[in-house]
């Protein structure tokens, strides 16, 4: 009994230290969570809350103590795996996109930084000075010739006793500051234009290379009205689906993202503008994935059967798998150059042989054929290796029995070899289909999804698959629509997951056969 008490008392310091460290960690993360909630970053705040709860539980609940040493690794897994999924789901329910990428607080803060020069505002000529620490000072002269010193965040000072002046009445230097030459000012003009000299309401901003003027805040947020007030025109802008709109129809930029429910999914399935291009893209997406797997598997199997019993097959195998270790980026670019209509070697050969050429980059059907051909070149070594190994696992006694019964070569292959082979490689075919269904690299590196679909109101090409279309919609379009792109990504994920699940269920590869 005494020993157990001594053990309990000796563990108290370590327990106190552990609880103290966990408390500090929780306090830091919870502070960050509250900051994120205040800024509207709810998905990341939710994931960090899960991390806090998990790590705290591992140190306070004795049954979870084995996870303490894994808590950091598991927390990072939650952060880097769960957060992108939650963020994509959250994004799909918002109007995030061009002009709506900020939270409301950030949009208000951005608009409140906009200034204007009021009527009767004072104008100055200016000369910039810079200290050794990189701080700036302006020498200002108004139209009457009065001079002032303007510092960021400080009231204007009447200039007096600053030292030697040049012929224009400008100091050659000011104590602690070096005068900037015109060539230096030209380089720094954008940077200087963002600095507010003086203090409100008499701030001065540089308007041009020769002029500066007093400026005032143009937009002010009124929390009671939940509106932005234009202090120059008196217009009141109220929020409407993430945009500040006046009664006259005028809008302010930037806007902010808001919850729009399932409207992005509704647009994806019902929009007339999307329906035409999407039908083309989805049809080609299926054709591309199916034909790529079919042709690559067929070629790999054909070579495996053809060269299985030839002498020197090790050398032949080494030569046949050369496309496999070469990076896909290099192979695709090489093929693109070979099929280039201006200088491609294969195009020149085609012209010499047939007297005409096909434009493998701008003709829709030719471009699709080229993509499938290149993908077959990249993928057949994989299926060749797989099929070569699988053929060795097929019992030869069944083939011998079929030969005794009078079966010819084709009958033995089609009724024995191929069915048994498909049982072995079916999971790999399913995985290859899922990979090719989302094979962004092949599509984008070869031709960026082009040629474009004529008359399409959205950025879509004849060789785009859904994933490349989503990329264009979100990142390369002038009117980027992240919300719609996220909703399409979710639909795409669910679709591929269902296909994979049904295929695995049909082939029973996940069942325990012991």
C-alpha cells in the first residue's frame, strides 16, 4: 500500500507537466480557431477543433494513451487529408469565384481603404526622401509656395530650418533622410502611392509623378444598416448575394463569398449553358478512359502472349518496357513534337507516304486519337508486365486437357486463358479506369484540352475531360468559378468511387477467401 502511494505521488509532477503542456497547446490552437471563425474560415477552424479534441483526449483518457506517440502524425493526417475534403464541400455551397474570394470582413476592410480627393482638396508638388532604415518622408509645396513635411501616421509639419535648398526651394537633404532622385522615384512610385502620409482626416497620397493631394476615406461601413456608404456620392450599397449593390444598380468590387446552398449542383445538372459542352466532355471522358484501358491492356496482353516463348525474351522484355520508366511529361512532349503540324517527324512521314497530313493538334477527332495512341504507348508496358506474370499463374493442365479435347489455339485462349486472366487483373483494370478517368496530365500537357468547342460560353475543349474542365473553370478562366468547380469535383469523386465500388463488389476482390 505504501509503495502504491509513493508511486502515485511520484507521478504527480509528470502529470502536472503533461497537463500544462496540453493546456498551452490547446490554448494556442483554440486562439487560432477563434481567429479563423472571426475571419469566416469555418472548414479550417472545424478541422483544428477536431485536432484539439483528439490530442487532448489522448492525454486525458487513459484508454487512448497508446495514441499519444502517434497524435502529432495523426493530427497532420487529419489536417492534410480531412481539411481539403471539407473545404471542397464547403466551397461547393458558396459563390466563391471571380470578385467573390474574400470574406465579408475582408471585403469591407478592402473597400474602406479606398480614398478619394474631395472637392477643394489641397494639392501639392512633392519630393521624396528615404532614411537608412527605409522609412519615407515627403517634402510638400502647395500652390502658394508653403512647404510641409509629411510622415506616415503623423500630422503635417510646416517646414522650417531643414538645411540647404536648391534653386527650386527643395532641400538637398533632410536630417536622417536622403533625397531620392527622379530615376529612383519612378521605380518606387507604386510603393509610394500606397503609403498614407499625414493623419486623418488630412492624409496625403501621391497621385502622380508630379502631384500629391489630400485624400479621404471613400467608403464607410455602417453596421446598423449593414451597408457601405459612399461618402463622395452619398450612395448606399447593401449586400445582395455577396455583392454590395446600390438602388441604382451600381456594384462595388470586391464582393465576398456567401452560402448559396445547392445552387452550384443545380447549375451543373440543369444549366443550358453547361449542358452542351458538358455532354461532349462527359462522353469523351468515358470514351477516353475505356478505350485507353482497352487498347493498353489488349496490346500488353498481345505482346505478353506473342513473346512468351521466344528465345531472348529477357532482352525483348527490357526493350518493351522502355516507355514505362520514362517520365510521362517527357514522353508526352516528345509525342507532341513528333505530331506537330509544322515540323513533326511523323507528320512529315505521313505527308510523304499519303500526300496529305492530319492536324493532330487542332482537328478534334485527330487530337483525340493522338491522345489515346500516346496513352496506349505510356500504359502498355504496365499491362505487359502484369499479364506476363499472370500468365505464369494459369494452370497448364487445363490447357493440356483442352488440347486433348480438340480445342484450337483461339478456343483455348478465349475460353480458358482470357477468363482466368481477367479474374486476376480485374482490380488492376478498375484502378486503371479510375486513373485514366482523372488523367489530367495526359490531357493538359498534350494540348491543354484543345481545340476549343465552338460557341461554348464556358472554357471547354474537345479533348477536355471533367478534371481538366474543372481546372480551367477554376483557375484559367477570366470569370473563375471556384464554387461550381468544387461541386463538379464532388460529383466526379462520388461517380468514380461508385464505379470502383461496384467493380470491386462484382469481382469480389475485397472478400476474404481464406
